[in-house]
């Protein structure tokens, strides 16, 4: 069996002492930023990107991936213990998880979250191993028109899943695309929108944008209403599930994993939507829907499995097509490029060790996470008592040093400040930053494939409709927009996101 | 009442970006659909952005629901932005340690709950941690004290 040989190669890579260590550091950092509200994996990975320059490619990517899915675990701890989502995808977990904690059942809630996540992580690792290589083979046949249509689909689908105004999300994507075009034109070398600044010839620094918009803007947002957090549950005991609890979570975990695996592949924060969708689903199939919101263990099991499943399947479009499903994946693409690897269908065949190493490391990372989160829960509870006024100067300090150290250039630090202000203004006007970052990363790719496709077709735009795969992708993109605009769907969407409050 | 202020402002922001990028694009070779110049795609996107901005603006006029913008932490904004600029400006001249200390000290006051003593403690602690992690741990080539301090 080819699969076993491949997984064997993956184990060999992931189990080297170095990589085990990096995987562990990744999930540890991930749990930490997941636990702490106000710092997310996007800003963290952005900050750590420059540091991974000197690592082996496999180690760097294993660690960065670990931060991402580790944050999903950590986020649920915060949600359950202090009713604040440490991570946007764990917002739903707070609904029933916090109620459980108030009833003295924090232990079972945390155990459910960890076990559900672990199960989902194991299943989706297998899904990744099974489906990514054939998908990559299909993707190898793609030409520029197909890539262009695929990128359009990715961008437009991301708005269907974002919450808030569809038009604003679209505008944010386009603004992101434009910001992504700053710098020298790939064909003619003409510097565009650089104001004569030499530093801008190579484009706006990706790290500065991520840190500015997701770090600085977020800090300002949090400082609007400074509140002092209180940790209701200081001591967690009884981390094991009773037989009855165990029986009750099996079905929600299975359903959550299925929902999450499918939605995670979709662009635009699929894991966040997955958690919400799973919660709605559990409420619908439950015989006692009135129990939801009062501490139903199913309301923790489903969404927690779903968000972890989604976090992991969102690597599928990245590893097979080289297209990020959301901002964190966009940053990981940045990491690939820094390491001199072009993410896309070639990775499976050209860098099998890297590809399979990452996949196996995810399973290993999930195992670490269960160990980190259950026995060491006391440590994380204590982390929650670190006040925000200590955290944000630390973020600013790390951001300054990290960004400066990439090119030893002060310009990148100034850029954080400027982009942070722009980001803050936009967030304040209810424009979500995620589509902006997605557009920023995809802008240059979109332009390149558009120009190349037009040269191939001799200037005939019909090429996008005449080629069947491209036409199908564009059709899917159109459907995504229509769905997002349909009044009934919009209401439903608002309803789903309402549960957040 | 004019409608939803947030939407009106958001619309204006997007229109401003659209027009600015569009104007700049006109300065580059536009080319044709077959051989697109460097200005073609940006000009196209700027057009879309401007139109979207107008749509948001118009929607804002008809939006009757009020959505307050909420408070803005002006002091924090000035302090944090200032801290970042000062870091960028001084890190090579003063060196990492003094530059970082100023940055952390300034940003600490962005919180209403931090007093002078707290800020000093935070400054010393964080600078120590950062130097240990970045200079000794990761071996970044940053000077602890810069040439401005050489006598």
C-alpha cells in the first residue's frame, strides 16, 4: 500500500528528535495564545514567521501548523472557564461550556473538548492523507484560467462565510487585492504605488500587515473597554467523564467531525462556521433542545470536534492547490515561500518528506495537546490570571523586534503602525479584516494568472467559460455570492452568529 | 438623522482608496486585454472598489438603524503608534535595550490600570525576557547598545 509507505515516511520525518521538539513548541505556544484572549494565532504566526527563517523547512512548518491547531484547544479552555472565547471558533463552546463550569462540571467540559478535538484531529489527519494526494494530481492539470477561477471562487466563498455585510466584505477583499499589488510589476518591473519609497518595491511586508491589522488594531479594540477578567473556576477537578457523559458525546463528536471536515475545506474561516453549524445541528437533532444554553455537554462536544476538524482540513486547499482558506493559512503560505518552496500540487511529489511529515506531525501534535491540556490544566488556569495590561505591551515588544529583524529595516516597523491605524478604522466601521488579508495574499497570484490566461487565449475573456473546469469553478463562485445575498440565508446566518452574544 | 454613520464613513473610506489607487494606476501603462500593462488590473480593481464604496454609502443613507461608533482610546492609539515609531527610529542608533525600554514603557501607559511603578516593573521584565529570547535564544544580530551611546 502506497499510503502506508507514505505515512511511514511521514512518521520517520515527524519523529526525528528535532521535529518532535518543534511540534511540541508549536502546540505549546498555540495553547498559550489560544488560552489568552486578545492574542490569536494569526498575529502569533505572523510574529514568529521571521524567526523560522533559520529553521529547516519541515521543522518551521510543523511548528507553525502546531500553533494554529493548538490554539483551537487552548481557546476552548478560556471559553469554558471564563466565558470569553480565547479564539473566535470557540465562541460557541462558551455558551454551554461556561454553564457547565458554573455547575461545577468544568472538568467534564474540558475533557469533552479535549477528547472531541483529539478524535476529530485523528480522523481529519487520515482524511488529509487519503484525499490530498489525488486532489493534488487533479490540480497538476490546472492551467492559468483554472487557477484564476479557483482564486475567484476562494475569495468569493470567503464572504459567504464571513459575518456582517456582504458588500463590506467584498470591498475589503478588493482593497486587500490592491494592497497586494503594491510593488514591482512582475512582467515589466514597473514599481507601482510605491510613492518612490525603495522599501515598497518588494511590496508591503506581509508580516507588517498581519501584525498591524490583527495585532495592533486588536489591542486598540480591546482597550476601548478595559475590563478586568475574573476567573470563576480556580480549581478544576474530576477530569474524567462518567459513562453517561461518554455515551452522550459520541454522536455529537462524530457529527461535529463530519461537519467540520467539510466546512473546513471552504475558504474564509471555515472552522469558525463549522463550530456554529455544529451547534445548530446538535440543537436540531437533540430530543431536548431546551437544554442547550443551560450546560448541555452535547453543545461542547459537537462544536469542539467541528472546529478542530475544520482547522485541520483547511490544510487541504493549502497543500494541494497552494491556496489559503483563511488568514492563518495565508501566513503559512508565506512560510513556504520564505523557505523557497512554492506551495501547490507539486509539494506532494517534490517534497514528500515535508508533505507527509506535516500530516503525521498533526496527529502527534493532537496527542501532545491532549496531554498538555488535561493533566496540565492548572497551569493554563493560572495563565488566565495574567492581566491584559501586561500582555499587550509584550505583544508590541515582540512585534517590533520580530518585524524589525526580518530585514533589519525600520520601515517594516513603521508599516505596522500605519497599517494598524488603517485596520483599526476599518474594524471600527464594521469591516472584518480577514478578507483583506486573504485578498492581500492572493492579489499578485490573481493578477499573474489573469494576465497569463489572457495571453494564452489571445485576449479573449471567454476562455474562463469555455474551459469546463474553469466554468464550473466560476459557477460555484457565483452560487456562493447568490447564497450569501439571499434574504433567507442572511437571516439564518445572522441567527447562527447571534448565538455568539 | 443621516442614516448609519458607520456605513457612510466606510463607504467614503473605500471610495477614497478606490479613487486614489485608480488615479495612480492611470500613471502606468494600461495596455490591452491581450497584453495587460502594469496599470490594467489595478485600474479594474479600483473601479470595483469605488463602485462598492458607493453602494455602501447609498445603503448607509437608507439604513435607519443607528449604530454608534463607540469610544476610541485616543491616548492608547497615540502611545502605541508612537512607541512603534520610536522603536523603528532608535533601535539601530540606541541599540535594542534602551530602544525597547522606551517602547515598552510608553505602551504600558496605554492601559488605564497601569501606574508608574507597574510600568517600570513591566519595562524591566519584558526587556529582560526579550533580550534572552531574541538575542541569546534565537541569536538575532541586534546590538544591545547602539553607536549613539558610544562615547
